[in-house]
């Protein structure tokens, strides 16, 4: 497991593995979802951001937005400007911020 993230409300935990799978765990009921790499072919998971209602998985040139049931909501290419994420950028990932700022 790499890059373990905990949602702000402590309800969800997410981490990705070295074989490009992401595990999303609901800590209240101990249910989990395994998400196989949703990124483009030949692209590896570089990190993830988790909020109370959404999970973002990003690679070298793509990011994918999921709900907390593991359902893919949106997939976009990353502009060159946004290729290096930090925790500060993670805080700006909300459905509205993603839809209007990065599109």
C-alpha cells in the first residue's frame, strides 16, 4: 500500500498499490471497493486525494473523479500546469472546483 489518505470526516480511507489498484474503505461498516487503474494505458497511479464525498485518482496525464461507492463520475486529461500535485491542491478538489477550474 502506498500513499494512505483519510477523508476529513474519518469515514473513508484510500490507498493505492504498486500494481495500480486503489482500495477505498468505508471505516464505519468495513466495506471496501477495489478500483483497477482507471487511467490511460501505460500510465501509473501517482497519487490520490480523498474528500468527504469524492475520491480523485491521478496519474502522469489523467485524473479520474469517483464517488464513495467507487463509481467513476468523470475522467479528464491534466494540463501541463497541473502535473505536480501537493496536499494543498488536494483541498481544492470538489465537484465544483474540478468541473469549473480544471476543465
